[in-house]
C-alpha cells in the first residue's frame, strides 16, 4: 500500500469518526437514538414552544426572545419585552403559545421581574406581531418581591379548561413555603387575563392568596398536563437529594420544608422526616438529585414504544430520563443520552412527534432526538 493510499484511507477514517461524533448516537432500550443539532449559538436558553407555522419561540435567560426557523435560523431578539432581572437563576424563563394564536397572536412568558424589594416571578401575556410584542400585560406577580436570585420556578402549563398554571419557587425562603399568605413555593392557577378562577381552593379565605392551587413546594421547574386525565404534573428540585415528581392536589400541602426526601446541602436532616399527617407524598423522587428541569408526556408516533412515558431533563447529570407510568405510579425508569455534555434545561414534544431539548450553556442548542 503506497503512502498516498494510506493517507487517503486515514483521512476517510477521520471523516467517518467526525461524522459519528456529530451524530451523537446513543443506545436505549427500544431505539438507537440520534441527537441532531437544530439550532445553536443561543445564550442560556430556558423555554421553547411552537408557533402554528412550525417555527419555535425560544427564551434566553439574559432577557431575549428568539424565533427559530425549522432549518435552524435564529432571529434577532424580538422587541418589546419588559425589563428582566437576569442575575443568578433569574431571567427570561418559560414561554407558551396560546392555542388560538392563529387568531389572537397571544403568547405567555414568565420572567424574574425587578422592583421594590428585589425581584419576583412574573407572568405576562402579549401579542406577537411582525415588529415585536404589543399589548403586553403582566397577569401574575409574585408577592412580595425579595432580594434573592434563587428558586423562581416559572414553568407554565395551560389546562383544558383554559386556566393557566404557574409554578413559583420559594426563593430560598424555605419556611415561607408553608405560609399561604405569600407566594413562596406554590402552584398558582389563574385565568389567562390574570383574573382568579372562582373555584380555586382558597378564594375568600382570610390569610390565603386566592391564586394558590397548592403549596409546600421548593423549586418546581417542570410542568405538564397529563394527556388523558387533564391533571397537572410537576417536578421540583430537592436540596441534596429529594427531587420530586408531584401531582399538585387542589389545596394540597406538599410538605416543603417540613417533610422531604434527601437532606440539606450540609447533610442535616430536613424537617421532621419524609411524612406527616395532612401533607402530600410525591409519586416519585430521586436520591441522589438529578436536578430536573423541563418535562413532557410523550404522545407521538415517532417513538411509539415511549407513548405514555414522562420525559424529564436533568441539569446535574446532563441526561434525559424516561419514566414509565401505570396510572399515577412510576413503574420504571430509563436513562437516555446520559452525559450529553450539556445541562438539559427543557424537554418538549414537537408537533412532528420528535423530542426536542434545550441545552443550558452560553453556547446553548436546540436538539432533536430521532430514532436512527
């Protein structure tokens, strides 16, 4: 074999190896999975949703909203967003497209709103027009604001009855998660114009915020509506261990920080243990913590064997978890695309049936998961 032939074959091997690396192929129980980069160059992307024409809305934590085309072209920042406090864990966070967007052009987004006392989780609605956002209105403000940049929560989920669920973190003030007179560690339920549903559990009750649906949460960063029951499911960060999947009960106290799995970062026990009368139990928990963020129920045809599974992204171990469900019980767990090299911030099923991920970095990407 001549030197030139050997060099040619070596070049082919290098090219083939590079292509394999670019493809990022992973083995799973049912599928050989290929991870495709759809878009890149995003700074700390946090939430995404689809417009009716197939384009994606993607938030960047520093306070920018981008439109990403199906072929990965990232727009300049959408104009008209409110001021955002982008320090710590705060910034522009989740985004949700109204089901009637084609007629009303409405989107919703959550963010850390600066103001008197510090910052707080806020949700706004606006009309997305060609020249930016118009008719922007804040429909929820966390009360009160606090000088902290921790635990904003901020996932949005729209129920079948048209009400909007908002997850709110306890902002590092864990004892206040048991105080229904303030917005700390809760799931909030409002109408999309910001008004309070009459059937919320604490409407008219002294010392209780009327927007509260459930309380005693820590930092919920995943929310999805069950496709069959219509119930809201969430997951939330624990401390050192004790990340939880919960089905927030109407008026329910989910325990933080009186009960929890795992421990404080110091190693000390949290509260009184893992259970107490009148406090709800999670349907699943992770110990050690995976730092979950973003989740979706899979209902598509592309991954038919995953149908009915709950997909959860992880920041700590940079993985995607697939939880197998039987009713409201988790009966199995599979780790997918472990150690992808970037923190997974959001997980969504696209209108095409593929699974899409956001990676949380200063060179963040939109990824598409495909069966090879």
